């Protein structure tokens, strides 16, 4: 890092006992530094983007009693590694045009603020999004909102897949369609709308029903993340159902996937990566054993409004962008969500992988 500068909104402050806090405390990003000699506070006040790390270390060593040259250098390195500091000398990436920088400027500010991983430049998350290819399978309530959000956020290539036509009953929640689209293929309408949302990305589509593992596998060539927004076929036997197929196909291919759904006011999203946490089947099995077999575990029901569908789709899009950018670190191997009529009901479901799981266990297809 050439010219360290504390990120905007990460400004440090000092407590009466000398402890230094830095970085968005109310957002859960704050770090706390024990600073009995005052070296950390001195270094942070010098990190304004006008000095090199060596110059900062030399000033701290020369002005703060008890801080040696080696300790000052170590301190500067630790502060830079904390993620609360950016490089004021970093230039703009060549991959993004001036138009794209204007379009995504607010997104860049968001990712830069919440990202605590040191990066070569503040636009790295946006560049990763531009390079990514996402398949959105299912363009209903969840999928239409997810596809819109991914296009607006700047995912470079989006491939939409759905077999259905627009119906009047879809219009209470499916954001990409209007009354004039009734009877048209969803995928045709969705692709056209998404291209108008963002002409700087590539949007493709196909009208197709995924009816088995082979059909699903064929969609994933060159795919970085699968956004599974379809809940049919549900399946009733071992190995049946589109989410089981996704769990196994994605584990075998190494493609991470996200699945979202709603059941009345309850909205959840699951995020799955090979080698990180339990697979979908292990989570479902763990919840079934915990809750009892008479209580539903999987989501998807007729009770839905625009808000619940929108929250579902936006949670899916957020999980997809987290997988692509690493900002924030994705909650892989878990379900998260909210209950729209119970503000204190936050969903977080985690279970350990089952011993001998054929998908995520040792020797399984995802190992």
C-alpha cells in the first residue's frame, strides 16, 4: 500500500482509557485496539493519504515514547491489514468504463465500506461482478426480483431460464411483467426488460423446463453461481426434486448455489459452496430431526405478496453477490431469513454435515 488512508465512515475515536475504536461501530464493523502507549492513535491520525507507511512509522517512532522502529512498522502493517484503511494512490481499473463508474458509484461505496479485506483498489468487488456469469433458474416471484437486482448491481452475464408464460395471477408480485405481457413467455419478457435495466451487461435466456439432473448440469457450463429460484418439481422420494438435483450437481461441478423461498410471511435463503459447511440435504435432515417430521422445513406456498416475493429475491441476489465478491463473507452451509410479521424472528439454521453424507461428507461427490 503506497499511501494509507482511513476509509471514510471508518474514522477512529479514542475512549477515556486509551482504547481506540475504528470502523462503523453501529454496522458491526468496528475493531477495538488496546493502545496504552498511543502509537495506534498517532498512526491512524497520520493515515490521511499523504504519507507512505515508512513515513508514518518513522513519525510514530520519533514522537511516541516507548514505540520502537520495529514496533511502529509492525503496528502500521496490522492497521493496513485490518481492512479499515485504503490506498489513496490506487487508480481506477481499466476494466470499467467512465459510464460504468458513474453507474456503479453507489455500489462501489457500499462494497468499499463493508469490506474488511485489503484490496488492490476500491473497485475490486465491482470488477468481480462484471466478470461473473450467473444462471437464474425460475423467473417467478423470487427469480424476477433476483434477476433485476443482479442486473442493476452489474453482474456481467446473466442467463435466465424459465418454461412458463405470464399469467394474471403473477402480477401481484413478479416485478418484470405487466398486464400487456399476459400470455407471453416469461423468459422473453424478462430478458428484454433486463437489457433495458442495464445495457452494459449481457443478458440471455431460454424457455426450458429442467426435468432432471442432466438438464440442470447442462446449464452450468461456465457458470460462477446458480440462483435457484424455482421450486418445481418438488420431489417426494430420495434424490427427487430440483433442490436435491441442484445440491448434487453443484457439489459435483464445484459451482456454488443459492436457493430462496417464502411461505406466507416467512422468507429464507440458503447458500451452499463445496467444502464450506453442510450441504442442502444435511441442513434439511438436521432441521427435520430438530423440529419433527410434522413441521414443514422447505418453503414455497401460495401465500405471497409483492413484499415477501421481493424480500426473497433480494436476499437471493445479496447471497449471489456475496459469493462472487466475498463482500460480505457468504454464510455458506446455512439458511438465513426473516419473518415479516414477527420482527424479532430472525432465521439462522446451521447443522453439521452428516457422517457419511454422499454429497458433502468425506469421499462424497462434493469432497
